[in-house]
C-alpha cells in the first residue's frame, strides 16, 4: 500500500490493518512452531534427506525462511506503527488548532457582550 493511500485511511482503518498484520504474525508464528516441531521430530530429515549434507542444507533453508518472514513482519509492524503515530499526531494537532479557534471565537464573543453590557449600564 502506498504512503498516499495509508495517509487517507481513517484511524479505524489503520487499526484494522494493524490487526490484520497481527493475525498474519500469529499465523507465521504457528507456521514457525510447526517447522520447529518437524525439525525436533526429525521428520524433514527422515522424509527428504539422502545424506547428512542434504539434511543440513534443508534445515538451513527452513531457518532462513523463518527468519526472513519474521524480519518482514517486524518491518511491517514498525512501518505501520510509525504511520499510526504520525496519524495520531496529525489528529491531535488538528484538534488543538480547532480548539484554539473555538477559544478565540468564544473570547471574542465574550468581550463583545461585555462591551455591550458596559454601554448599556
């Protein structure tokens, strides 16, 4: 998803994306656990290894894939967290700006009423 599309998303949409990423993480963790279980039970070695060297290469590939998937997930979470933080800060700044406008407007009305009251007395 491009930065422009992410910036246009609402807070709830960003949270949904974060939830989706968390679900993907859970799925990846389950897959990693399954891979570890297979390694522990030596199923990969028994089923596919013709030699110790082949088994070692296959194990390395499994760990490399798991590491790459975990790294990608962490990068996605970091990026989404940064984007959510930026969106939060933008929303806060906008709210502060609007609150300041409302305060200035109400102060102006209050001063105007005081002036009218003092003229009437």
